[in-house]
């Protein structure tokens, strides 16, 4: 079986985890801040806060930016449901901005029109969450300009995009956003088993993210409402969660981070090979923008000029041959839970057309040439 993605674990990853198991700290020890510092350095950003998933990171990022009841959050319909659920966790309302069909990312044109319309109706979003689909950054410069004009905050959902670059700088430097979120789930670029990280330039946001991941508790006297009672003292000053990452996970993440650039380079090499093989077929790659270097979490193609049934059939036939092709993503607004909130077919036409055409085929750093040839020959046959 050839999966659509998988982790690459070597002996040094294993040793890093064993070392923690034999140490005094399984959680709340030194590996978590070490991983945070390494990610912050990698991204050229001041602060990084490790949590137990990107979903948790998105949730506390929304809270830290003040998202609450009656607020509005916008994201892309072509994403994993977590990009939208985070707003609902805060009691806020969610809406979507249609995608650019060529890149699969949030369309700046649609965003800009929707903002103008929302301003008239006095219904502007508090936060917009662009999602860097498959590892290619959204047009952050334009989204950032719109944020200044309309006064919203930005959380980048970079779950796919650690190791990617935008305008020659690392995704996660937060030049054009308030907070950026990464996922370390095993199918993503690097893994800590489960795990996520929120990065920010803003020291106060970082402090609040740290409190929210651990019950809303602080041990910092400057954040307390009265003098310390003694060395045991801490205060809960807001309502937080247990969203902590363990030291086992952080050690794995740290070890994986050493190989991040190598993984991304390998993914880019595999992509070139695929693209060459598909040149003369009715297969469209996600358009790559010149200001972006993608981390290629996924290899997504669109089968254009093919009807819905044939599209489905290609995915099923590949699966029958043990090639676990997939589809990222089902438009979030068409999930039953979201339909119950009032969304319907027809709301976001580009996202819906994308869903009828897109498929994900296998891509991971340890993929061999023969794996790749097998995928290619099968795809060529069924398309
Ligand atoms: C994987 C993913 C998430 C959630 O990541 P977890 O670490 O599994 O919580 C959120 N957004 C996107 C776009 C993802 O792909």
C-alpha cells in the first residue's frame, strides 16, 4: 500500500524520545521550551507556544485575539474543519471566503468584495484565518493590507506550511499576521505525534497563549492581582485549558526539526518529477506563485475536463491498486454540521467546483522512485 502521506522517523528521533523517557521530566520539563525556542529561531519570530495540537493552537489564538460571542471569524472553505471549528469553540459565528480555483487558497478578490459588503452591513469579521493549502502561502501581503483598512486580525493556519517561504522569508515570521499556527500531526511536514505551535511577534499575545494552554494560570507576579502568598503560589486569572505538549512530543519535534529543510527539499524534488510525468495529461497542478516556496505537505492535482463520476472513479481505481489517493478537502460549509448552521450548496462556487476536480496523490520524503512510477502509471491509465 502506498499512503498519501506519512511520517519519516529515524534512529535519532527514537533516541531523542527514549532520552526523555529516562529523564525526570515527561511533561513540563526543558524540552518544551527548547522546542519553542528552536521553532521561533527557525521562523525568525520572537515567541512560540507549544500545544497538544494545531486545533488547540487555533482555539487559543482566537481567544487571545478576543474572539467571543457575537464576533465573526472568516476562513477558507477548502480546509480541514479545525480552521472553522476554532471560532465556534469561542461562541463566535463563522463564515467563509471562496477560494482562488487556481491555487486553492483564499481568494483576495473574494475577500476584498466580501469585506466591502460587510462594511456596508456593519458585519465585519474580527479575525480572518487564511489557510496555506498544501504548503503554499496565501497572498499575505494583500490580506494584511485589507486587515489595516477593515480592522481585522489575522491568524495564519500554516498547519501545512512549516518549512515554506513567502517573499524569501519563512512562513511563521508573522510579518503579515498576528499569530501563525503549525501542526505536527504525523501526516504533516514534521511530527511530534500529536502537537501544534502558535507563533507571534507580540509578547502579550504570547503570554496569554501560554496561560490559556494551562488553565489560565500564571506564576508571574506581575500578572497577579495581589502579592504572592509564598513559593507555592499561583493564580488563575482567566479560564484556560490543559492544551500542553509533553516533553516526549517536544523531543520528537526537536529532532524532526533538524531534518525539516531536507524533507521539504525532497518533497519539492518529487513534485518536479510528478509534474513532468503529467505534462501532457488533463491534469492541473495547483498554481504556484513566484513569491512562494511551498513545503508541499500534499500533492494536490485537479482533473479538469472530466465529469464528477470519472473523477470519483479515478480515486477509487487507484485505491483498488493500493494507492491511497485522497481528496483535500470536502468544503467545510457542506459538512452536515455546517449545513445545520445555514450554509448550503451554491454558497462558495469555486470551492465546490474544486471539490469535483481535486485529488491528492501520494507524497512523502521516503517515497521511492518505484513508488512514484507506480502512482504515475496507474494515474495515466485511469485518467
Ligand atoms: C491538520 C490540520 C489542522 C489540525 O491539526 P491538528 O494538529 O491535527 O489539530 C488544522 N488545520 C489544517 C489546515 C490542517 O491540515
